[in-house]
C-alpha cells in the first residue's frame, strides 16, 4: 500500500507548511545515541519525514532500557540497538533513509560529510564533548540530556557558539546509571525534535540558550550561554 | 545588586527561581554562596560544596553567562549588577 506525501503528512503540513516539509525531506540528521532520547528523536524525525538519518550507537537492548527507549520491546533484549532501530524506523516510514553507524563516540569519531544537524542524545559527558568537537563541519548541534524528571536542550552553531565542553566544564560523569523516567526522556526528546525541526526550517529557538525543563514542578526556564 | 538564579533540581528543592542580594566590594562566588544559604532556610550548600569547600562536580555556576571553571573558580569576583546561575544539568540520555 502506498501513499503520497500530501496524504502522509496531512496533519502536520497545516502547522509548518510545505516548504518546511521539503526542507525536512532534504535534510540529513545524525542521531548520536539511540537510547532514551535518541530512540524517540529518531522515531519522531522519521514520522516527520526527515530525508536521511544517521544513527550512532554501540549498545544492545537491555531490560532497564525498556522503560523509556521507545523503539524497543521485550523481544529485542540482547539485540543490537542499531539493528532494531533500523527495522522499526523502516517500518514507520520507508521513505526515510537510515544509515546505522556502529560504535561508541570518542576522539576518533568523525561526523560524516553533508550532515545538517547533529543531535546529541548521548549519556555521558566525555562522549558528548568528543561529539561536539567532531561536529565542526555540519554546522548545527542540538544537545539534549535528561536525569530523573529534569533535562535541558541547547542549540550550538559551529564557528559562533561556545563549545559544549566550555559551557559544561567541571562536570564529572556518575559511576552508576542515572535515574530517568519514561516521561522525562520523552519530554526532552520531544523538545529536541521540535528544535531540530526548527533548525532545519531556518528558525532555531535555542541558539546559545539552554531550555531547562523540570517535570517535578512543571518549571521551564531559559539560561543564556 | 546581584541576582542569583536557580535551575532544575535546585529550583525544585528551594522552591524559588531567583534571589537578589546586595553587592559588596570584593564579593566572590564562595562568599555569595554562603550569603545565599543564609537567606534561604532549605539547606543546599552541601549539594554544591564538599566538606573541604570544593565545588562538587554536578553543578555548573555561570557568572554573567561564563562558567566559573574558566574564570577563578569559587574565587571568581562578582561585579555589581552581575547575574549568577546555579545549574545542575541533566547528564543522561
């Protein structure tokens, strides 16, 4: 069964228009980390009709992932996240080209050429900093992180913005897995996807500006950096 | 005046968004934190500083948008009219 873009995207076109949809279809987004944030960001971008998704992850699906990593189910435990994610995303929107890149992000990582936006959905600061250092070519970098029911989203632009490492200097990674709720991860992932779409549309809302969100008291604040 | 803004878990813990304090000559970040704690009934300083008075990794402190890690750390001077942000960011994914 096939459809047309006008039919498939009929519910979002009235919101952001055909030009944004065309830009999305031409866009290449790298999603670094396909876990609590990345699985949902990748899924939402696929549903929105992004052109090409590069997925980077080296992990396998584990039971504690299932509370928030929306592309995976019980039958996937033990499988490589990239394989499952690629299958699910293809099933959601076969028009999206999905390119899995297996491995973890460290100093040796190179961002493929032609990337429009890098989405930082990683789970540790050293990898985040390495990713941002590598993301000097693509231009746009959308950072997201979540902990418990709190999180933040920030957009940086290569050449003009402060480095992620300078902004978040002095932080150390916890030695144990961090607590994350299903709704906390989904909220931050949704906000990240909204910002990625805005960047692609040429209207970023969080350039050099951290959006801090807490579900504990429904607070929302901005922090200029 | 110096305006201190609290974010994320600190805002949740302290149940307030900001605190304004009068500026005094020679004020630095360490002194400011002590004065903030004196104004707020909820203990929070132990979440920022360890027993030796060293900044615990887990919260960033920005003085006029700049992380004090690149300035003078807790000895960073604070100018009259400055804005200081205390932000324990999320770290997971």
